């Protein structure tokens, strides 16, 4: 398994946490645990696809060695055994839109709260690392943007963004980021005119204070009212974006775009961008959503973070109704979301995108792993990284429970254990 194949922060902070974070993680990506094999018994196991009852999982050398019905013969003799009883085992969650290295957020806290892999979208570029008792961290590196564009206009550029002015510079920047470890290329197509967005002053408009819940009776009217505002921040040209996308694809990388209104969406569609880093903030015409689906665009949810946006509910509902791919991401490090699994995000995905609980969990586990180009990540299949989270009872019946795992295992190493002491 090769991980190397393959911004919004509401306060202006320079990313200076990276060296501290890197020193925190001494284990290489997918490093193997040489401890005795671990045998887990549980009433329920979600393997990334479906729930299976009365199952056993064997973890060996940092990966899932076997998953089978409890009671079947097990060849191993020297094992640590944990009988979890009435509990449910899930793969560790994958956060596809994080800003960990740009905020003073402890990676240990993130891991202990059920996120075992993050993709940092906008920050210092580095090789993937972690995964054996520590948080697995992938990165896009700095956001590619226009000179004076977002997020430079609000946060500066140091370790956050890099401006390009022409196709040659765009291609060179992509090559450099990939060479330094970026698993995805992120760009900004942000004019800055959205009401309710955390990256604009409109977010602090008193008229929107307290409107965090998904109740927008007049959302369609307000979205259309603001969707044609004149751009206030420079945006990359189509020719430059096309060069970024072409070069990224040559380097076997996807391109994720920060888009929030129809103007940016249109550029992303015209240039073949693979992913929208957010559900757009302003109402997007259905014709553009249909075009995005035809082009196999994936959207990262971030509905909780953008719940003050007037178009967010309609966009998510329309996207789901049209059959669009929606994956979990809640912008860990944003002030309004937990430093771990965001149950509110899962519930918003269920409410706005009409997902059932298992669909929402798949979007944060197996589907996310496949999107990263690491098919076994986010699953509990043989050969998968042994990243597991366990809950007493069944959290699918009370989604808020997902924020408080009782057992967390990273690469076969126990990080949190509030269930029992292992026995030989």
C-alpha cells in the first residue's frame, strides 16, 4: 500500500505548528506493530460495507489479519484477547477536509476522538506520516490561488497559500508540491461575496447570528439575491486552472477546489476539477450540478461549518437527489466543529442529503479511503490498516455517540480503552 501515490480558517493565523506536529509523530506511515496478535470479539462489526453480527477480528503486525464469525477455529495461539460484548466496531473515520497544522489543535485529541486519518487541505506540505498509534496525516500543501486572492487576502500566504500568475508557474508549483509529498492539489476559486460563509465578513452579520441550524425558509430567495454579486477577490483564470489540472493529472493527483458560488463552480467544471472541497455556500443552478455529476465530481460535505449559508441545504438536497457523490469532511480545527468525529455533520448529511446512518458512515470510512486511492483504508477487510473505533452498544441508534469512542486502535496499537483490560 503506497500512500504517496496517489481554507478556510476563520481567523488569520500563520501555520507554525507543523514542526511540532511532525516531531510528535515518530512512526512512519503504516508502521507495523510487532506486539502479540490482538483478538477482538464484538456483537457487531461494520466492515466498511455492512453490519455483521457476532464477529471476531484478528489484528497482527498493524493490519487486519482476519475477520470471521465468532466461534470459528483460530490458528493463532499467543494472542491478546478482548471480548467487547455488546459493542460495535467500526473502521477509524477519515476526515477529508482538515486544517490541523494551521491551528493549535492536538493531533492526539483528534485521534482519541475517533478520527484516525486526516487530509489537511491548506498548510505546510510534507510526506504522509503517522498511522501506528498516531494520527495519519496527508496533505495538499499550500492552496494555489491568484495573486491577492483567497486565502491570502484574509490570512496571508506563509505556509497557507501560494499565488501563481501564469500557466508555467502553475505547472511548476504543482510539480513542486507533488515532489514534496502532496497527495492532492487544492486551489481556490473564491470571489468572496457569499452571505453566511465563515471566510467572509458576512459570516458575522447580526442577521445571521444564531442561525446555525438547518432552517432556511427563505434560503432560495437569499441565495439567488447574492449569487450574482460582483467578485471582490481575484480568482485564477480558466487557462491557469486548466494548466493546474492537466499537470496534477499527469502527476496522478486529483484537484480539489474551494468553490462557493456559481462563478467558481463554472470555472471548476470548465477545467475538469475533480473535487469540490465544500458543498457550495450559494445556491448552485441544477444545470451546473448535473454537469458536475456527469463529470464525476465529488463533493466534501462541510455542511455543519457552512450551515449559515443560504444555499447549503438546497445544494446538498439537490446533489443527493441527482445521485452525486458526497463524502464526509467537517473542517477539523474550525472553531465551530469538534476535534474529532463530528456527529452533527453526520446528522446534517442524513437530513439534507437524505442518507441513512450507514450511508453517512460509509462516506467517512470505506468511500473516503477509495477516494484517496487507498481502497483498504476505512475498511476492516484482511490487509487493511488496523484502525478501529469501538462503541458500547450501537451508536447508529444515537449518532451523537460517534463523538465519544470507547476504544480507539491506530495501526494495531491501542490509544483509548474504556471497555476492559486485555487478557492473554
